[in-house]
């Protein structure tokens, strides 16, 4: 695909840019060169490549939540306790 002056003016309009004739003349060859370089990617064979959305495999890093019996030693250093539980502020 080649970028011509009409496409460049349309894109500039969408981006709310006002390009002078000199700027358009300067940008056209640069944009066409960029597109030519990116068109090389179309030649790469990716038939057998699995799509990747993350650079690393995503895995669950959380441990399983297990309940254990409360140790009385944990409660020995606090005055905010009730029975075998820590006592916190009232939540409304």
C-alpha cells in the first residue's frame, strides 16, 4: 500500500494536525519507507506459530487457602482478643 497525499491529509485531519505543503512533501516518502519496511513482516511464515499474548506463561501464584487451629501463643501478646480470636474495631 502506498500513502498518497489524500491519505496523508485524511490522517492529519483525523489527528487534528495542520500540515504545510513542505511538511507533506517531507512526510510522504518517510511514511512510505516505513510501510515498505513493515511489509517485510508479511513474508514471515507464521502458520505453525501459536499466538502469544503474554511474553511469559501466566500461572496462578496464590497458594491454597488452608485453615489451621489457632495457637494460644499468638494471642498472648495482645490485649484485643476475645475467646480464641483477635478483636478488631467495629465495622459499620
